[in-house]
């Protein structure tokens, strides 16, 4: 299987901080670990022309065009609109802030808690800060040995959020508990032993295929479509595939799937 193609490694650190545990200080730098991609970078134009469409701030009551210095932010508090500035937010939350010069490790959490207890909102790469290779390597190695992550609170672009630093050099930013929805109930049904055995056998065959490359296939398809449209001046004809029907007879479907594998 070919090696997956990744965007270039980040060059500019987003955050510099110092992780602390006991009397050990570990200067670190956080770099973006992911890159947002869109199916296609679309822009709006006036129909029949190549004139781009702009956006303006306007008063929705009077339709008057307004400037940025005329805009304030307000919050609905029990039906009353209360003005709230960025400076006020900074002041009110200052007592709950974190000094990047000393980001204390609050505790250790099992690595599998990142999928069973917490919900990850964003990833950052964690690397050693200036002249901190040795303490950084020590911390990363210790976390791997214990198979745990270090729970911290760190401000990234805004107010502090919880995060877990793992021994593979990643910082997993977490949603607050109040941001995670209650789980919908899982459907329950009796599973016959015969069907379970066949299903696990069928699924096990996927282990032989290795780790698949995660390709934005929709983005590739749109790029090819646009290239053809630009070249020929007309949209290529695309036939929509019919949606697959739900499986009614599970046993028959499993037996047929395993039979096709044996035939191959």
C-alpha cells in the first residue's frame, strides 16, 4: 500500500507554554496537526457575469449600511439584550485563566479515555521548546510507558480549555462536558451465535487489508469534474448509482459473502 500524502509539516508554533509536574518544567510548543479541506473553494458571482458578490454589514431594521465601529455584541438574558464586550469577557474570566509560563499537569488519564470518556475537538502537535529536548523526551517516554495522557488546561487562541497530551507528541483539545450531547440509546436485538460467528469471520478478513489511506475522494472527483468542464465547456454526464436496499435475510447475506470470499 502506498504511503499516504500529507500536507507539509507546520512551521509556525501556535502556542508556547511550559508544562510542569513536581519541580520539572518542560517548555513546549504547539503546532497545528490538521489542515481543513473543502470539496472545492467556491466564490459567489452575479449570474451571467464574472462580477464577484460582496457582503456588507447593514441594519436589518432600517436597511442602512453600517461600519464596524457601529457594531456591538449583546447577549439575550431572560429576554433582555445585555451588551458584552471582549474586554469584559477577558476581565470576568481572568480569575480562571492559565499562565502559559506554568501549565500544571492536573492528572493522568488512560489513553483509551480519549474515545470512551472525552470527546476530542482538535489536535495539535506538541514538540520541545527551546533547549528542552531532554525533559520533553523524558515526559513523552514516561507517558508512553504508563500508557496515559497528561490532563492540562491551556489557552489556545481564546480562554483556557482542557486538553490531554499523549506520549506520541499530540495534544488532544477536549470539549467541555457541557458541550457533549447525551448519547442516544443503542438499539438492542438478540444476535444468534451462528450469525455472530459468520459476521466476525467476515469482518476479520478486513484485517488483512492493512490500514487504509484516508483520501478525500469527493474532492478528487470534483477536481476532475471541473477540469473536464473547463476543457470541454460542458458538464460531463454522470449516472447516479441506485441506493442499496436494507438487508432482510442476514443469514443468507452472510453465507453469500463468505462464499464469495472462498471463491476468490
